[in-house]
């Protein structure tokens, strides 16, 4: 499955309601009576409108009839297919908007679609079929499947999956759903790191590795979000949990494996594991149910639309944070080299040069927290031009000494940590570290 989409606020009942409003207005115009307060009469009219709608799928006109509808007065309103199409025109266009969204989400073009299979009672409506065929450049529609039976069959299969019916009884049937929004966690700088991508088939289980940002960090707060924006402040927080007793280590050494598991019934389990801790199994988990606190269809649609609307601005904000994080990480590693790793082998001039540059950077960084990505990148290159030749000579000298002593080259590597997705990311924001 490539993608799925839908509108829970649009369906056959909406077409019935639209037709009923017209019939009520006609009844009031002709007889001067308002039926809207009589629930029994309203129900009878609605049933008659549904019947007329079905008739219009095979005939050019129909009549909405309700004998003795209200206060002994019969209701009889003639409705043509042209009039019905006009009344429900806006609703019909919404069905095509949904189709357009799912094609876009799939990453395919309309030309890549080989076959259009109609499922659901409303696909019998001639106008819906016409709009759908036109959208796909007049491609013929597959009407060989009974649309009502297909819906019932799918509902039964989904029920069987949720009830964990023996797979043998399903005769090899596979029912797929997809994740409506991306799921992930907050990382340094408030960036949203996606672990399960939107439109991933459910059930799904994906793991991704992260690390710490400070020396001897012993705990990390995991903030779970869903959404499509690059920064977590624009997405929805689903839950928070903390993994403690992380084995003390320098920054970037700890390995925290975060696993997202999403089941068929919408239950999500998020686990964080301290991979480097061999003394005992250090694992924390949070379980999030697909209940009332999760987003509605309208909210999901809003998230997706905003992600497209603010795509360029989000990209700029993300790049700025990544360049800032990269610069901070490089300076952190450089500071460690100056004060620990190569403290005894650096000459006085080298020490003074590097310490002076670090002090200059600290002042600049404190005064330029809101600098552009290009500014952080330029400062990074500026420091590298001075520090890299010195660090390179130190590593070569250290490697030579170890070789002479019969050991292996153990040069220390600096720079940003890479996530399993290949992004330049680090673990949690400094506000989440303890």
C-alpha cells in the first residue's frame, strides 16, 4: 500500500441530508408548513430522500414521496438528476479532493494508476463516477465489485484482525492500514526526528539510535510527537517518559535506542533502551492508546496542509538549528581535546591559540543565539581553519607513538553524531537532560 486518505465528515448520509433540506424548503414553500420540529416526519423524509438518491443512479429523475407526511398533508417533490447534482455539487468536489490527496501522498502521478476500483454505495452516483473518470484523464472505472459487499467484507476482515482470529480462517487475506501522520521524538534544538513516516503500513516497528549531548549524562526525557512539521513546537505532543540510570560516558558515547511499535488497533508502544549498559537491562516504555486524545480527521488534514504551507520556513528553521548544533558539538570536542586528550602534548603557542579561539567563540555564541544558519556555518569553518591543522598534527603524532609502541592508531574523532537515518542529529534538548 502506497497511501490512504479519507474524510469521515463526508459520505452517503451527507448527500441525503443535502437533498432533504431542498425537499423541506419545497414543502414549506408549497404548503406553508415547517416540518423540522417533527422528528418522526423528518425521519420518514430522510428515508425517502435516500431512496430517491439511489433511484437517480439508474434513472434521470425520481420523486420523494411521503404520504401523510405532516398534519395529514402528503409530501411529493420531483427531483431530477441534474438538480441533485447541482444540490450536492460542493460535496462531490470534496470527494475528488480526497482522491487528489491520496494520489499526491503516494508519490505517484495520475498516469501511474493502472486501475480505479469503485467501493462503497456512493460510487454508484453518476456524477461521482464522471468526476472520478475525468480526474484520471477519462480512464475507465472498474465497477465489477459490488460496492456494498466490499465495504462489509473489509469491515469483517478488520474486525477479525482486531479480535486476533486465527490467520488460517482468513484464508491468507491481508488487511492494511497506514499511519496518518509521522511519529517521532524531540531532539536537540527542538527538532522533530521522525521515526515512523506518514503513510507507513500498519503494523510497523522501527528503531533509531540517538546519543547524549553532555558528559556523564545519566537520564534523558523522551518526548513523543506526531505531525509533519520540522520543529516539535508545531506538532502534537502525545506523551513523555524518562529513561534513567544511563551509564555515565562522555558526550556522544551513550547509545539510546528508541523503538516505535504501532499495532493494528492503533496502540503505540515507545521504548528507550540504554544499549551500552551491559551491567543490567535498562529499558523504559510508554504505551499510547488511539483514544479520545488523539487527533481527529480534520486536525490530521490541518497538520498535513500546514506542513506544505510552511515547508520552506520549516526547512530554514531546521537548517539553522542543525548548523548551530553542529558548531556546538565541534567546539565541545575541541575543548575536550585541548583540556584533556592533548593537554600534555600541545605546545604553549598551540594551547594559547586554541584557548583564545574557544574564548572568542564563547562570547560570539552567547551574543548570537538567533544567528542565521549561514552565520553558524561560517563560524564553524573559521574555527576549523585554525584548529584542524593543530589537531591533525596531534593525531598523527599520537598514532606514530602508538605504532612505535606496538599499539594501534586510536585517534579520537570529533564532530556531530549521526542518527541511524543519516541526519546530523543529537539526542535530547539540553532542557531534557539530567
